[in-house]
C-alpha cells in the first residue's frame, strides 16, 4: 500500500501582502514550502510527493527539489484558481493508482507539520477511509446568522479546529470530488467537507494535530512560526551541553575581553577550540574601523587556514535621557552597536568556512520594543536582528549561517555600570549564556533569533 503526500501550493497569497505567494516567502533563512516538503520527504512512511502549484512556479519548485535533494517528488502539477480545483488537479494526476492508495493532502503554508501527525494519519487509515487532523479550541465558538447575531453557542467540548494534512483512501476522495463536479459544487472549506457533503455515509475520523502546525496567512504568522522553529531547535538542545564539536575549531570573538564574550572564550577553550579575541582594550581592535577588522580576521585565517565561527559580543550601553546624550555618546552608541556589527559582517563574508561557518550576533530583549533612557541602544539591537535575518537570506546560497542570541538581563560589567547592583535571582549568569550561545554554533539553521531566559530553557 502506497502513501502519497500532496502538497497544495497553488495559492496566490493576495491577502498576505507580499510580492510573492506566502509559500515562497522566507522563514528563518529558508522558504516556507521548504520546511513543508522536508517533513514529508524525511517521513519514512511517505513513498511519493506530488506538489500542486501555480503554473509560473512549476519550474521553480523543480529547482528547489534539485537543490534540496528531494527524491520523493514525482510530479509538480498546475493548480486551479480555488482550493477545490487544486485538490481536483492532484486527484486527477493520481489516475491509475490503486484505489487503496493512501493520499494525504496538506497545505504548503503549514510548514511546521511534524512526523507524528503524518504517522497518526496513516495509522488511522488502517481503520477508516477518511481522516482529519484537529486540535481543541481554547475559545468559545459562536454560530451567527447573516446579520451577525448569535444563532447558537455549541458546547466547546465537542468543538475542534481543523488542520492539515487530511488523509483519504484514493477511491473515497476520487468519488467525492467527481460527484461534486457532477453536481456543480465547488464551494467547500476543505477536502474533508467535500467527503462529508458528497459521501455522508463515509465516517471521517480525527487524529490529534499540534498547536505548532499553524497556517501562515498573515505576516505575523511568520514571526510566530519562527519562534516555534527556534523552540524546536533550541529547547531540544542540539548538543545537550556537550560542546565537543568545538575541538580544533577556529573561533574569533569580538568583544571577548569581558562579560559574555569573555565567558564564551573560557568555555570554548575548555572544549579544545582555537579562540582568538579582539577588542579595543585587549589588542586595539576597534570594530568601528573596518580596515582593522579585516586585517585581524585575515591574520587569524593565515595562521589557522580557516575561520569556523565569528562571534560579535561587542557593544556599549549608556543609560540616560535621549536629549542628554553628548554627540560623542551618540556616535559611539551607533557606531559600536550597529555600524561595528555591519563591519564585522562585511569582513566575515569571505573569511568564514563556506560549509559550516557561522556568524553569531548578539541583540537584547529591548529589540522588541524601544526602551526609555536607552533608545539608541535598543534601536540598534533591533537593527541587529533585521541585519541577521536579511543576511541569512543573502548568504544561504553560500552555505554561511548567521544567527542571533537574545539573552535576558545578564550579570555583566556593562549592566552593573548602568543599573547598579540588582538581585542576582533576576539575572542570568554569563557562563550560562556562554554555553547556550556555543550550542547554537552546532545548529543547521540560519536567520534565527535565540532567546535565552532565566528559567534555564532556551526558547
């Protein structure tokens, strides 16, 4: 019995407000549809993948298949103007397959589907001919009349929110769609609704979905999806505290003479890395001078023959009202916190290991919302995040990764200088931040902002 995954990627994304359909927008250094296809490609139960696409993106999808080594993709077919006709196109492409074939239809814009959901769908098809993926609803659902007034409030305990994939025996989904076509009906919300309407005698089972299996329909959904990706790759801890992968690696740390940078140096040395630090106080390397940055990186490269990781922890914080900053302070805040990071990135591009190299930036929790009395610092940290995400897209073709650490308040000399002595239970220890930061170097993802929190969990 064959299991066929159908990825529905025919949407135009008109409501998304992007120049390209939402399934082709960037998410943490990759395209949304790449995450989606990868899950089915890696699922050992899936035998074949069929992708339904707009005609102008068919060749692009085949290019993605070549680039990513997706061997299970057998067909890329054109979709219709509506979801119904895209599913119908896929069903017609399955003509000649056995009636007992299992077909899983999934939205391309649900990039965080997981293997467990796929397994549950296929297992349920051993007993049922149609399966929907659902999750409980935390909200009360309200049924209304056309005028917006409440008609009914069903008991929430029986209500679920539908997701995809939706799975069927090929014979059943074919019959349902062909009957709908013959009846002139196409206004359905999903594939299961076609079966329920056209073949009411067929029982549609349900299996558990996941809160993470979100559908990207608005720009904010990309942010939420990125946080889920971050949690998946960081809370599971790619190294579980074992940093042995650092042995003999060449690391350059800008700002490594104090604070978090200094702790990163100590931990990396323990695990056998070749660590090189650069700072104004240590060896007169000023990151606001790109010539100095380039010269230093080239010297490290000439000594070791490569540079695997570049970590930029350099930064300054001056806490005072915006209009009380001197021009010198304004220049320092902008040049060190942002222009310096740009210089490091520019110099790093041609130095980093082209296979596994990573540039690791540092931001601050203040990047999400400008903070009073350190406006330039927090706005520069927001710029660092944008720089990281943008360069992740630009550098993906070169296999150079760039990520960003976002630690909560950390007990560093810079923080003490600006905030004084604070309760230790409210602050992260620099050593903990250092270990979690070094773990990120083992990630295979790019363009991710990794939050490091006081509860000892990176999410």
